[in-house]
C-alpha cells in the first residue's frame, strides 16, 4: 500500500458524459501527478500539481482538466467522453515538485474507466 | 524532450533463468531513473531507482540495474527469476528541470516466467 488513494476503483459511463476521478496523496506530499495507461498509448503523463498550482503539463486533452484543492487532494475531470478515453488513470504523489531523491513518486491503485 | 525505449516487448523465461531487460533513455540533462513493476491487475510498484552515486543499484526482490551514462542505458537484471516475477516491467526517466517533475515511461516489457 503506497498511501495514495483513488476513487472510484471502476467507472463505467457512456460517450459524451463527464466524470470526476479523485486522488488523495500520501500524508505530507505536496505534489500530485496524473497518468493515463491505455493499450495503444501506454503510460502517459497528463499533469502535475504542486501545492495547489499547476507545475507541468503532458499530453492532456483539452476535454480533460484537473485541480488540486487546499487539502491537497486532486480531481481529474474528463468531459465529452469518447470510446478512446477508456483507460486506467493513475494518480501519484511525491513530497515536492522537482526531481531528486526527495521526490520519488508513489502510485495509487488507479481508476479503471470504461466508456461505452 | 525526454524519451525511453524498451526493446523487449515480451520475454518468456523458465524459472531460475537469468533476466536482463533493456532500457535506453534520451535526455540532455540530469536524470533520475526508475524501474516499476505492475503485477496483473495491480498498480505500479517501484522496483529500484537511481538518482546519483553508485551506478549499480539494488532494488527489491533481488532485482538490480546498472546506469551506464555513456550508453544512456539503465538495464534491469535478476540472476534467477521466479514464477512470481511474471508481470509487466516499466522503465521510467524523470528529467530534472528544477521546478517540475514528470515521469516518462517506456512501453513496458511483459515478462512471463514458466515453471
């Protein structure tokens, strides 16, 4: 158990819908990361937040957005869902925002999203 | 931009065989390197990591990796695999930018260990 929690574990929805995935980082970690794992794209970095502010952006679609709240939990919002958005969405957390030994990322169990 | 290549997509080994999985990265600056393992239906778990110092890194479950800077490589090794090592293995690089951090993953290697 990494200490990172994600809810829900599974989510099944229809095309065109909007969903929200939630992540609670490890106690004391200030940085949260979102990754998408799909069969065709592999594991891809989406976005990083550090202490409430966006720090880095990857291949995140405009239909997707995220935020980190004052209590440091984060939400990933996916809208106008398409079949191709079906994937496993991982959240990770780390103590700080930059690289280095103090910034190892710990992964949550993921949310499996199925778009029908 | 940083990138990672894992050349072996699917490896099948018998128990007790030795394992070496290749990983090459591309990044012009300081890097942190990682190997993660994902057992079927589970989340990513860190096997080992390299930040600096001794290029031979030992991780959990008997795995080790060697950072060869001149070859931009970070290959994963295990002298004798077990059936329980059946999983997918991901190499990842974290380019150190100072204020931000992201992991770039390779495409993964599926390891199947037969009895």
